């Protein structure tokens, strides 16, 4: 026995960043909107666990200050982004190498990217002593004795590095639509086809793209990879202050009171109604499915379900922070399970209690057996310090963390299925936060266009409560 059914102009199924962003655009246009989320909290995969004062992301997505939707999406204007040190820190042959082409500006221009090539060019022009025996290598705040690296490692020779810098400059200047018109290949094949040296690919581009795409085998469409590298060239890699949950929580707070309802499981949808397990049927003028790809396909039979890239994030606290500052550290040698790691407590101090250290490390692909032990051993080599006394705070494994974007991949997959039935999410665009937000932008625009200039159907009523018979 239920109260009379709730009515709204649009019902959004799913309270991840895509669904919440779409709801924010719709309510801003005067469309009464209701967001239903099966989980007890908003955020989807962008959630943050709190443990003893630490804030621990479950999937730890990397953002870029050059993502356009972080500036365009209503409700995110006050979001604080904490940037990593410019570029990335590469671990190769026992040494740390700084490399990067980032401007450090919010949505930096191509001109800013050209001026930011100093990291690559400095490496290209630096004198290189002849090979010799082991010697101390300067790592900020620490002296570590390691073997000498090969000439140009891990970016190749000085000529290779100059070519790489020129390629990034050109990429930063290239309009998006021109990138999308390029021939499409798996990115691993595309890098070779473009004549890049093997050392540059393996030493820099492969670990960088693996981190940006969560794809260690580089099977992703080269078009998606070009977009990721373009954002890297034009901005700074960063983390949202307070954890990944800061994005969905900020979006949810900007919605009218009573818009978002958690703990409500949708079992069926049509162009004019949504059926839930807890509250029966809700009538509406349009339905937007904003869940992950698999959940969306359960509600919309026939919807394509892509493959997925699994991600495991391991969080540790240490007595003393590793001496890498706020750098994102990548393993160019692929000498263990960790693809990238950082002292996230330094990048974003709100993620760790005062005086405590937080190190967050990401494993791509299926995790190894005894993942924490394997990660600790790898981190000891990457940071050049013992990890035996580090405390493990959490190990989060997400099997379907990022939808695969293998070629041929449509970066603008339709969001309008029928008049009154729409879908959005990172599986409709690119498997990034930018892709999720952009798909929400497209879906909300399609809904508003289909609803036309009509007045809102009604003023939203309270959510009914189920009563026992």
C-alpha cells in the first residue's frame, strides 16, 4: 500500500557526477527534477572512505585543470583543485626523472603549454656525464645510491625529447574536432605509427597514458588518448580537495531541497514513468538513466555494455613522508604492480590528519595475490625507502572502475534513445570525469530541447513512503 504516486518533469536514475550534473542543469532551467539513487549515499564510484581522520578515495581518479566541464558544469564553480607538481616524476633504472609539459593554469591556453615545455627541454639540453659506477643521485630531501641510468632515460635522446616537446606543443594547439578526425587505432599501435622512438614511448608515454586512461595495455582508442594528452599539455593533473566525493557532494548541495533520494532502487523505466522497489511507480515527462553501463543495460535491454578496466587503490600511512613532495610518481620500468603513486596527504592536506602521512597507490588491471605485500615491495623501490613499518589503511578494488574505450569508439554515443528516454555517463563519452560531465551536458540539453518551452508540469511533491500492508 503506497501513498499517491510522485510526479516530476524528469526523473534521473543514479546520483553519480553525471546524474547530479544533469539534474543541476535541469533544475536551473526550471524543470522539476527528482534524482533516485539505490546506494545510501551519492557519488557512485566517486566516493571517499573516512578512516581515523584520513579521507581515502575508492577509485582515485586523476583530474586535470584543463577539463572544460569542471569550469562549465553549474554547481562546480567553488570546487577546489589541488594540483600535483608540474609534469610527472618517472622512476627508471633506480632514478627519478622529472618530465612534463604542463602550464599550471586553470584550463591553460596553448600559449601557456608552449611556455611550459621547460621540463622536457631542460632534460633535453642538460649535460650528460659519461657512464660510470654507482653514485648518489639527488632526490629532493634524500640521497640515494643507485645505478646510473642509460643516456636520455626515460625520454630518449636530446633529439627525441625535443621532438616530444614539439609534438605536445602542436597537440595543445590542435582543436578537439581535428583530433577526433584523426585515423583511429589502439593507442599502443598509434604511438608506433606516428614514428615516436621506442624509448620515449616505453619510458614516458606508456606509463603516463596508463595512469590517465587506467589502461596498462594501451588498448584504448587513440582519439581518447589524444584528448587525455591534450588536457595534460594544457593543464595540471590534480585532486579535488577533500577527496573524490567533493564533486558529487558539491553538486548535490546545489540542488533544491528534496531533489535527491538515496536508498531507492529503480526496477523498471519507460518514457513516462519509473518503478521502484520501495515506492511503486512515479509518473514523469522524461527519464534519464545516469548509472554505470551495466546497471543502465539492466534497465534498458539492448544497451551496449563495454568492457571495463579494474582499479585497485591502496592507502598507507608512514612515519615519515617519502621525499617526492607533491609529485605524481610513475614507474617507467613496470617493475611491479603499482602504476602510479603519490603522497596525497601533501597534495591535499585535508586528506590526512595533522602530522600524519598519506600515500595512495594505484594498481591497474587484475591485482596480484597478496596485493598489499606486493605493493609495499614495489613502493620501497619507487620511493627508495623501507615500507616495512608503513600501516595499511585500506585496499579498495573496483572491478568495473573505468569503461574500456577500445576502437572503434564513439566519443559522442547517443544520449537520446527515444523521446522521453535518455542515458548519460562516462560510458557514453570518454571514461573520465570530463566524459561523465560532458555526457550529462549533452543529455540535459537534449531533454530541454524535447520538453520545449512548456511550463514545468507541476511543483515537486514530497517523496512518498511505503507502508506495510
